C-alpha cells in the first residue's frame, strides 16, 4: 500500500517510480500478548503494518477508556479504517521521538500496550521506561530480508539518471542494498538520496550516497517537494 501511494505521487509529478523493497513483512502469532496490550488504558501502534497484522489476528476493539497513539499519520489512517481514533504527532515530527514528546502523555500512568515488531531502534520502549511506565508488548509481525529478483535488477539497471532514492527507513535501505549485487548497489549509491529526517540523512551519507537532501516531514509529498526544490533541473 505504501509503495502504491509513492508510485502515484511520483507519477503525478512526471517521474518514474521503481519499487525496491528493503524488507519482507510476515505475521507473528501474538494472541495472548495482543489481548493484554489491547486491554491497556494507553496504546501505541508503531506502524501501519502493526495495525494491519494485529487486525488480522483479532478485532481491534480497545475499551472506551483507551487513548491510542500512532507514530505517524499513516498509522493513524490505518487505525481509522479499523474504527479507532488515534492521535499522532504533527507532520514535522512523525517519528518515535515526536510521538513521545506529545503533551497527551502528561498524566499517563499504568501499563502501556505497545503493538509493534521485534527490532527497531527501541526509542519508544526506552522513553516509556524512563517515565516509569510498564510496557505490555505485542509483536504482531516481523521484518525479514527482501527477496529481490531479476525484475528488480532490470528496473534498477535501466533507471537512467537523474535518479533519486526516497529514504524513510534505515533498516529498509540497508536491506535493499545488501540484497543487491555489487554493481547494482553502486548504481543505486550514485543516485540522489532524499531522507525523511536528519538521522536518516546521516545514515545515507555513511552508506556512500554523494548527495543527500532532507525533507521537511517524513511523508512522500514532503520528500518529493525536497527533491524538486533542492535537486538539479533535470528532476523538475
């Protein structure tokens, strides 16, 4: 779904979109943990995938006293499709740190249900622990290495300059590059990189991207805006 939205947004601006998955998402059975998490008075969903895989395991019907946090607007929209109203940080702060900085956390006590996947940066869990909040974690899906095939190789090989890579996840970027043969990896690194945050911009530079731009918000629209305003005329 996220790739489809990115494709439509890129095509609307006259660009050609190449989907390069960096991870594969598969379900993790978490019936008991998910039931305990959903019973908490405060809930956090870390991604649209967390919502999707949780809803596949059981109806998402938190009790009426539940306050639901979403890390970003995409996660909030996924929850809305399940009939759940969630609060998310503003566009310029749609990340774990931004969600933890929301004023709605003031006065939160007791256990917090965290619906997520294994791994990640651990920022949310660390932030909740620092506030003395107990975490009931439900890991409903996991990220596996991508399976790139000849179609992906062909698309990358034929993606002529000017090229840009939209970077919204360090893990996905690492996974995609690691799954490519060296020549195609070098081809990708010759592209411009548009990062959704300063942290990801630093990561892209460390990987070897020669030119890196930072978007004003972690959305496809903002990343394309940054590309149009900062890149060479060939991208306009």
